[in-house]
C-alpha cells in the first residue's frame, strides 16, 4: 500500500511450545481463508515460529512441514538479534546513542531523558512503561518538528503527526494527510529518522512510489540508501524491544 514503510508482519496469538533442533521454541498457529497451502516462517519481532494453515488445514500437516525444515528454522531463530530490554541498569539506544536507564528513588514524575541517561523512579514493574512513555513523548516532539520542517520545504502541511505502537511499519501517510510513525523509530539513528520522515512527507504530494515520488524523497533527504540498509540490518532489534 502506498504511504507505508513496512517493518515486519504482526505476530499471531495462539502459542505452542516445541523442540526445534534441540532448542525450545514457540509456535504461533494462524488460519487464513486466503491460504491455499501450509506456510512456515519465523517472526523476527516476536522470535516465534509462525505456521499458517488453510481453513481446513491440519495441524499435523503443519508440524510435519516444520520438522521437514527444522534446521532452517533453527538457523533463523539463532540469527535473531537479542531483544532490547527496558529495565533499570540496562542501556538502550535513543537516536542511535546508548542511554543508561538509572533508578533514582528521589526522582519524581515521568522518566526523563538527559545527558545520555534515562532517570526513572517508582516500583520496578512500572519502569518499562514509564521509559516507553518518555520515549513516546520525545518521538512525538521530534517527529512533529522534522515533519513540519520537511513539509514546509515542499509547500505541504500534514494534517496531523501521530506516534503509535505500530509493529508492521515504521511510518505511513493517509490519504487525508495524517502522518503516523512507530515510537520505536526514536531509538534509531537520526539519519534513519530523517529518511523515514522524508519518505512519508513526500507522500503528502504523491500517494504512490512512482519515479516523481522518489525524486522528491531524495530532495528531502540524502540518507535513503544508508537508512534503508540500516533498517534492514538493525530494524528487527528495535521491534523486539521488551
């Protein structure tokens, strides 16, 4: 669909634990009316095996397909990046730079991001949510500013800039001019943010991916190739943020 930078497909919801090449792994089962045969893939965001069945497909056939491709699946799982864990004492990237999450009992209010440190207080079970909230606020401020600046360069104005918890795309642009971005993009380097935002701003004029769209995108950013390569290599780790 025009107006979207895809990340990965969303995970399914029904889990089963299996042993694959001696390693414990989770299987997510999906049924699809559009599927004509059993399909097997590894979800890089969830770190799970996904088996899609036709409406009348047998789970036995799905497991047989998994066993036939067991070594391939095990290799894909072993190659997945480790998830980024948001917890006090850990470091996470913000705009591509490592930031240490520090527990500060004297700190009040939401988590704060300053001097490559993220200060958080309260009970440990709430730390991750408070840090995510702070990242969400930073992303909203930064992406709104960048999108407005780039839109002004081409005499456009977004109707609204939203930051959401999307797992299937880094950014999108609706037909009525609403720009949406994944909050996880705030963890990527600034040149990656620059490209994704330029890409979606260009959709304010062209709701397609024809040559004029790409020419306009490259007028708005010099980082197209560098950013797409970075997302291909590193995007999955951001999407696995826990």
